[in-house]
C-alpha cells in the first residue's frame, strides 16, 4: 500500500514538472523522484509517458535540466559516501531508471543534444544559462581524482560527472561487487580510492579469480549498463551522413580519463565469454529459476560492440585513403585534434596475445553461438539465447582488431564451430526480410575468413553434425555444407539478398583452390548456379549480371587446375552439363539475337531474378516484370532440356540414357530427403519490426586482391595490378564515355595468339563493363556482349571437355555402361597432367575495411540494439534518424 502511494506521488511530481512554473534546484520537491519508493524500470516507463517528457522539454526546459542535474548529483553523492546503505542504493537505482527514460528524448532534440556536455559550474545553480557554452574536452575537464568531487569550483560537463559516477558504481562493494575485505565498518574501503582491478566481475582474460554469483548485484549491473548504453545512443538521433561524427560519450568512457577502463573492458568481455546458459544441464532449469545472468550478458555484449565500433582514428584514415583514391593525389594526414584520442577498449583488445586467453574467448563465443543448435529429446528443455547478432558482431570486431586471434581461430578446426552456426542462421534467415542484417554480418564474417588459406583447408574436414537445416542429406565435407547453404540462399532467398550474390561467390572463389573433394550434391548445386546465371535472358537483363558467371568459372578453373584428383564428381557434372559452357561461348551478339534472348525467356524450374541495379530503362523494366519468383524445386533438372541439348551437341547419344535423363535428386543421392528435425526457413510474421540498412559497398570496394603464393616475376603489368593480360584498345564509343568508379576492369592481350594461349590464365575476376551510353539508360549492345564474352575464362574447361568427353563416350560404348558409378570410377583414376593450360596463379580477394562498411556496421549495430531492447522498449516512440523502423 505504501509503495502504491509513493508511485502516486511520483506521478504527481511528473505532472507538476510540466507546469509553466520553474522549480528551484534547492527545493525539496525533487527528492520525491528518487527517495521513498521502489519503482522498477518497467514502472518508470509506464508512469512517465513520452508526451510528458517532450512537454517538459519544450514548455519548461528549466525543470527538465534541473531534474537531470539533480539525478546526476545524487549519483555523485552516492559515490562520495560509497553507497553503503540500502536507502542510498535504492536512491541510485531510482535515479538510473529515471535517466534511462529521459535521455533518449533529450537526444532527439538538436537544441538539447549538447546539454550534458555544457560547462556546468559545480557550485553555481544558475548552470542553465551555460548551455550554449562550448564543450570541455576530457583532458581539460579532469586532471585527477580530486577534481571529480562536486565540492570543487571546477567546471565539469554533466556527462563526465555521470560517466564517472556510473563507472565507480559498477565496482561498488556490496552494491555491484562482493566486498573483498571484511574487518569492520571502520576498515571499509572508500569507493573513490578502490582498486577496481581487484573487483573484475568474472575470471578469464587477465583475471584468474572467479567471484561468487549474486543475482541482486547482476541486476544492478544490468541497469547501470543500460543507462550507459542509453548515453551512448546519441548516434541513433543523427542522420546516417552525420553518424561518423565522434561520440563524445564513448570517447570519454574508453579514454585514459576513465580510471576504470581496463577492469571495465575485462569485466564485460569475461562476463560474455564465461556464460554457460545450460549450466549443470538440468532440463527446464530456465523455467524453474530466473536467470539474471542472461540480461547482464546481453547488456555487456551491446556495450562492447558499440564501444569497439568507435574507432575515430581508423575512420579518419579510411576517409583520407578514399579521398586519395578519388583525387589520385597524395593526401597529407591531418592531426587528430577532435579530443577523442585513443580508444582503450580497442587498444586492450588488440594487445591480447596469450593462447589461453584466445581459447577462452573463442570457446565462449562458440558456446553461445551454438546454443540454438543444441538438440535433445525433451522439447524446449534447454534455454535458448537470442543474442547471436551481437555475438557475430563481437567476433567480427575481435578478428578485425586482433589478427593474432584470427590466426588462432584458423590454425585448428575450431573455426568450423563458428562456421556451422553462421550457416545455420544464414539458411534459417534467408526468407525473412527482417533478418537481412543478420544475413549480411554472417556473409561478411565468412568473407573475412575466406581470405586466409587455412579456412579453405579446414573446410575439407568431414561434416558429421546433424544441424537442423532444411537442406538435402549428404555425405561430405564442410565445403559441401557451405556450397549447399549458399545455393539455398541464392535460389530461395528473398530479393533483398541479391546484393550479397557477389560476396557469396567471392567466398567460394577464395576457398576453391583448396577443396580436395566435392560431393555430388555440392557439384550439382554449383552447376545449377552456373546454368541459372548463364541463361541469356539473365546475362543480358542487367549490366553486371555477367560478373556472377566469371566468379563461377573461376571456381571451376581453380578446382580443375589445383584439385583435379579427388573431384571426379565435379568433373562428371561438368561433362554432363557441357551444353552450358558451349552456350556461353556461343552467346548471340547481334541485335536480333539479343531481342530474342530477352523476350523469349524459357520458363524453367530455376528462375532467378536479375540482380538489381540502381537505374533501369523502360525496356529493362519491361523485361524485369517478366521475371518470376524461383520455386522451391530448384534441385530438379528439367529432363526436356537434357533431350534438347543432346540434339544440339550431337555427342551425348553415346552416353547411357539413364545418366542423361537422371533427375537432380537421383544425382545428388538425397532422394529429396532433408535433415531429420530440420527447421524450415519461413518469411517474417506480418507486422514484424525491422530497421532499414545502408547500401553495402560493391565487392571491389570491400576486397583487395593478392596472390596466395607471390613467386611469379614474369607478369605483365596491368591496369589493376592483378592480371597479366594487357588492356585492349578502346572503341570510339568507349573513348567518349566514362566508366563507373564501381565497375570492374578487364584486360586483353594485344595479339590473338597470346589471347588464345592465356585467356583463362590470370584474369582472376578482373571484369570490365563497357560504359553505359548515358547515366540513366542502359540496353545490351553487341559491342558490350563481345567485350566480355571474349574474356570468359573457358579455355581450361573446354580443354577438359575436349580430352575427357571422347574418352567417356568410348568407355561407355566399349563396356556398355549404364551406371554413372562406373564413369565416376574411370574419372577418379584419370589425369590431365600436361594437357591443361599452365596453371594460373591463385589470387585471393581479402576483405579490406572501408568507410562504406563502417557506416553500414554502425547503422546495423544500433538497429539491432533498438529492436533487442524491448523490456522495456528504451527507444520505442523516439524520433530516431539513423534508420527507419519498418513493419514487414
């Protein structure tokens, strides 16, 4: 009853604050906001409505400023008294909950955004007039511990006072950490003098002692971290173009001025990596007991990813590099003088180097990532986590900032424990438009890993797990799993995933030279992709669609040249679908043929929409409307096409009919079966909230090409430095038009003899698009088709077909073979040594950081945090500008 009365008084105080009467800062009226009641965070969100906060902000700003100031003052007073009594602790929690509710509405108004960073004289209660003053940098505002005292006349920005108080309270004995010394009240430690390194929350990196669990302390840490996260959320209220501006909250929090920076970083990281949601493995334990650790782990994760995302020094270097590329002149590095300095969280993370620390971090992340994949006989008996997006972002950040950790991950098969949950989430999310960001971060991580040779080698480990994915059952390696899932994404994913096609195929290109044995399932999937992407209507419906064919041909060439032995399944599939390669070589280049390709598209069972590009002509729009959604039966091969191809090629009649007309299911050996207990990928429920994302940069901006074994010294210099084929002479039309900066470039040898010999040797993905006739109009022309069709790296594959098809035909006739297993056995023992062109150098496309992906990550991170904080919904009904909140 008493708490109900106190809530009523709290409610009345909010109403009174809205009135056009300024209440003096010394008035006892303010005490009822944080003393005399126990109001939960959820209660505060119910009792204080968004409209009331906006009314106070707009109609009576003095009262809102006083309320914030007094709340921070109460926190600082609690630190001075070491927050020992229960009344003080409850007062701190009430202040924290009120600030979590208020601060987002301060950030949404540009006039108020600098309020917390105004110079506020600690003794002068007329601080409201100083809102227009300039901010003080962290270095100027604090010179030592004594200056944090509110009894001094030093001017300290309110934000610094708030951050200092919160960091102190996160290591407050008997409030958020267990007291280390118990020798009487007179011997109790002063909070201002405490060594927080002795009170790190969890054992792990840099700390061996494991403190006892305390549910009340974990709840308090969680609420304090939520307030920190709310303070850091200022970028949500800036438009994307302004999101790269320094975040002064994070800059101060991660600077040397925060004496708790190291123990805070260690506590956050160790809390995440030490968490085991299964515990002792008692079934349904999460239904019997309240888990206070999971909310704490989620809060720690979110604090970590937003602080590690704030690397203003690197961001400035990226901007200077891109300016240098655009201007093609050296840019003199400018001194970094915005007061942000070094981010100690990034500094500490980059300096972790012990194998036992790497093992602890990797095991912790893989344990949590694999949580949704855990299966048992009792339904819903194991706790399910939902923080996989934050975990993937954290893993990305650690790999990005600590290359030693990346190499540690790749030096053993532990990397596969990361790969499997990523593929699970990619496969499960492919049809859900609200999970586009999750799809991107998963693909970006795989792109980063694929740039290292060890990743491709590790993929050869046999896949024996039974992850519940709706993919065909197969016997093979992790490489087969990777290809099968990628095929599912491309064939049955929604259209917003089309910008990822380049990335997906680039990953396969990077690992292809190291894949020793592909299963029949994976081999057929790769040929399915080539068959779909090489159909004339698809190639000619957009100016960049042919890039996908170049990637796939590069995959085949890498495997044939470097891993021919052991890949008889792929070789057999190439022979069987050889009409696809002949069709590409004979693509029509006359206007009549082009028109026929675009208007007479054959409707098959594997129909891919064209990759979207920014501007379409009316003609292209007409063609695009004809594209239908692909059906889920993409595994089946159209038998009629096989029969037509027999007539066209005039050679397959010698092969057994049972092989020619075999369905995809029979070839793959899966008989249409999927993994037992598989979870089907479903579209998002109508009304599901999602946040908008920025466009991702093109694959050429995201990667840089380098040789895996840079030993060749006789390469001919080229435009982009990645191919030994020289640029061809431009036509008159090309000379008069300029290429898009995002376009690839292709080069050609000067003489026909050289071109015929080296066509497929070293043009690793360097494709040039003929410039569009105008910025807004594009239609396929004969010149455009010729410019890239002649560069298709078909020489290796055509040579393979030239050698092996007659041999297969002969053995079929001589032995009367009717079973594909005999042909596979023949191919397994075959060799092409001395018959194929000189092997091309292996070139890997490594991920490189750029401002485009930096901006994308920032938008994605804050979008995840917005959607994940729903109890209570901290930013719901606020006017965020970094992204749009949409409903599916």
